[in-house]
């Protein structure tokens, strides 16, 4: 019997995780003949198919991008809506090093309905990376906005006006949104911006970010949404990350903003697999319903009086919503602590207090978390000895292995510390510690406290009722219910962490889930055969690691992103293949050219360390060069440059200039837009970097030094050069170009 109980607990734990994850899955897509006043993903997908055209990639500044804009104009015209193209030159200075990127962007502005008050802007970007059509990232957002526009136009004005903003150049550094929101004349009259994005092509849609103080938008959205999905935990975490979307450019403008996205099936992101066939209609349905709910909430909102508000909030498996002002976090945490403490006092009255038992009880939660983290590490690392990137192609197998690791931490703790502490201390001490942690988070990171606060409050009420009823069976039912609710509440968050962060972040699932599972400790206590149970738990973890390690690392549908670079350096007349990889090259690629056995050194300002081979039989583009006009200045000089050489825009390209620090670059001007370089300390390997995406025309450089210096001039073309198809053919079918894709680079030096 003592061996059956832990296995039964494993089954219950797994079923609870599965059920809770199933509950948050997106709704089915509504068909073409759905009621006209409902958002229908099938109608949006029909629009999306037309927007994608022949499925070509549409990077900024390319003919394919222009053709994509024409299709957008036609689609809005079919809805009876006029479009306006806003052409702007924009430059962005990196926050981290002295690197300036400039391009010309074509944003599209579309008035949808009139109204009184500040406008609500629905935003998505129409450009894609060079490696794929961007069906999810982000053309589906354009299609969703069109379906919402159809709905709103039929309903007519009812409050604030609504317009669409379809931005360009997002993939090259949010350049379209930057240009638009930095021009005061364009943002006058706007009150709120709702952005739609994707990082993957499946999964539930969720509201993962608002502009600072914008929690009131979440409250209004939840009142309109059928299946609201949002958490102040996500908002808190996202604010700590370096990630950006177009909404980043809204911050600091005084406008309200909200961001929606889905993110499952990360291996398709920024690859050719981000296409219409792989996009989940259910995810589009949920995303569209969420966008429509927020739009209607903002139409009805008073956008002239937007008082900043912070809050703690969370959906309840998308079927309910919890929201309270941020100032309530600590009082509610203390209330949970009091309720759990009262339940513990009532349940334990008359029993002697034994220091050893209390000592053991205090360490149950930490031990469980540490063992779960260690078990998850063991599953991932041992599987990694058999196959690289375990779980990349089989995320469900990875999640199952990590759940087994969490269960093993329960079983081992139940056979050791919890057995010493006894049933009641094993129940109440972990819950008291959860409530204390919730109070600490309420002080330090209020938004994150919701992860522990809601379960602690629910547990306090449930355990107190069980203690008052004073029946053994009732008390254990209440204890199990409280723990399983905690597991069910935290499991979708933990599993989505794996979807968003990959298996390398295994502890993002195991530690939160272990904190929840530890509250089930009375069910895990083993009074006999403790060593057998602990040994069996370790064996199951090892089996999980082996099963995960036997799965394919990558497949054609879940591939590894792998780019190939052809670099021709006209300074010494050499051409090389460069492949950057954290693992040895597959035999197919290694045999295609005489690659180095180990990655070679980096090339300053240009390339990271990579496997290198001489490129034979290829015909690279001509050497890049600059036409130069020098003008004297009071302090230093000004160079006016234009790029000569190939301008084959059938393949997107950009020019990168490496300017030595000795030139003392001060600023660059492109079409009248002036951007200053950062200090020399921020230079990249001794160079300040300027990037011109597509065509920039004449480029003015203000230099602090009058002395000539040697500049490195490079042109970057997407795709491989003539004669380089053999490398593409050698790439295994479980590899695919990603992000910027394969590149042909030409390098020259010019004294300026």
C-alpha cells in the first residue's frame, strides 16, 4: 500500500496539470457564416490568405514589402475604408552599444469609425523577417484588425473614434512605430493603442503588457472579454526582460497601451514554417476576441482622464477574473496568513509542540523546491547527453519528465522530512510559508504576488472550514482540494514558461510547480519503505531522462534554426563559408566544405565565432564602395556618402559601415534625421557601427577628426551567392534558416 500511494499521487498530479492546461486552451474558430456581430477567425483567415499573396517574405524596403502594402490597401478598400501611407525616414540608436540603424518606412493609417474623444489605435506590423511570410508574426494581426474593422463599421460610432495603424520595419528594430510615435503631429488626438503580436503560431492569447500605470485597461478589458487571459505576474516579468514590441515606442508618450500575443510552437517563429497552414485558427479566434473586447472597452472609456493605476490581477483559467488595487496585496497576504494560522491552531489544539517536528516542517517547502529543481536539471542534462536541445521537437515529453521530477521531490520529501513532521505540520507549515512568501512579494514585487496570494487565500478559507468541521475525512478532503487548486492554478503558468523560454529554462516549470505540489505533502508521506519509495522516484526520473533523450532533437516540423553565411573579403581576396553553431556541424554540412574542426575566432565588428571553410565555385556580388564628398567643418569635418555597387532589391539587403573610433564620429544624418553616436566606450570592437536598411540616399557623417581613417564597408544580401546552392542542399531537412536567414556578405576597406 505504501508504494501504491506515491504512484497514485503522481497520477493525480499529472491529471491536474493536464486538466488545468486544457482549461486555458483557446476556443474553436467560428466559421465564415458566424453571426455578423461576432468575431470569426475563419473570416480573418480568409483575409490573411489574400494578404500573404504568394507567401514571399516582406522585409522593409523590398518589392515584396511594397506588394504586401498594395494587398493591404485593396483589403481595406473592400471594407469601404480609405488608407493613408505615411512615409518617414527613421534611425534608432542601440541602448547597449554605438550602433545606429536607419531606413525608410511606410506606415499605413486607416480611420475606421468616427467618434468623440481621443482615438483608439489598433496596431500590427506588416513587414516580416527575410526567412518567412510572417503569417503569425504579424500578418495575422493585420487580418484581425480588418475583421474588427468590419464589425465596428457595421455597428457605427458609439464613443471614441477608432483607427488602424499598420506599421513597417518592426523586425529591423521597431523602426516604423518609432517614426510614428516620435512625431507629435501624428499622435495628437490619440488616447490608447492596442498592439497585437505573436511569438509562435499556437496557444492561448493573453494580455501580457500594458503601459505603466495602465492596469485600469486590464479591468475594463476583463469586463468585456468572454475568455479573459491576463496576469500581473506576466506584466511584472515582462518589465524585467529586454524584449521589445512596437508598443515599446508608445511608452513615454503619455498614451495608454496594451499588448496581446500567443506564443506556443516557438520553433516556427521567424522561419518559413510561420505560414498559413501552421497557424492555429483557435489562437486567431482567441486573439481576435481579446482584441475586440479591449477595443470596445477603450471605445467606452474616458480617455481624457486616465489616472494611473497599478493592480494585482489574474484570470481564473480564462473563465473568471480576479482584480484588486495593488495596495491590497499586503493586507490580503496577511489575511491569508491569519486564516491559515487559525486553521492550523484549531486543527492542532491540545497537541504537544515538538521542536524536532517543527524544524522538519519548516524545511519541507525549501527541500521540495530544491529537489524539484535538481530533478528537472537531471532530466534535461542527462537527456542532453543523448541528444542536443531535449524537448525542442517534443515539448510534451519534456513537460512530462519535469512533472515526474516535481513528483519525485514530493515522494522523497514525504519519505524523509514530512514523515518526521507528521500530517498536520506537513500540511500547515508549507501553506504558512506560501502565505509569508506572498506577503514578501506584495512588498517587493506586488504584481508577482498574485501567483501565491490567490492560492493562499483560497487555502485559508478551505482549510479553516475543514478545521471547524473537525472530521478526519473532511479535513483531508479540504487539504487535498486546497493543494490541487494551487497546482491547477500554477500549472498553466509553469507550462507556458516552457513554451516561451524552451527547455533550457526547465526550472521555470519545476520550481513554481514544486511550491504548489508541496502543499499536497500529507498525501506524499510514506511511513514504511521510505528508501524504496525514494529510490523508485529517482529511477523514474532517470527513466524520464532516457525517454526524453531518445526523442529526436529536431524534425522537419520542429527544426533547428541554422543560417549559413558566405563572406567575401575583398581586402585579401578570400571567400569563406561561416556557420555559427553551439554544437558540432552535422555530417551533411561538414562534408560540403572543409570546415574547421572547432569554431574559429570572431571577426571584429562583423561576425561571431563560427565554423569556417573556404568557399569554392561561388560568384559573390561586387565589392561595396562609397561615393564621397568631403566638406570642411569648424571642428573636424563632414562626409557626405552614398553607396555604390549592387542595388538588387529583389533580395533584401543592407549596408553596414564600421567607423573606427579614431574618426571620432559625432552624428549621422539621413534625409534630415540626425542621430548621435554613443561614446567610444560603447564602440563595437573599436568601431562605431552604422546600418542602412535598403536605400538611404545620401548619408551625412559629422566627424570630430579631420585625419583620414580606414572604414570597413560591407554589403549584406539575403540568400546565398551564385554557385552556392550546394551548401543549401547540404543542410539537413531538420535545419532551416531563421531570423535574418542565410546571408551573402561582401567586405571592403576604404580610406575616408
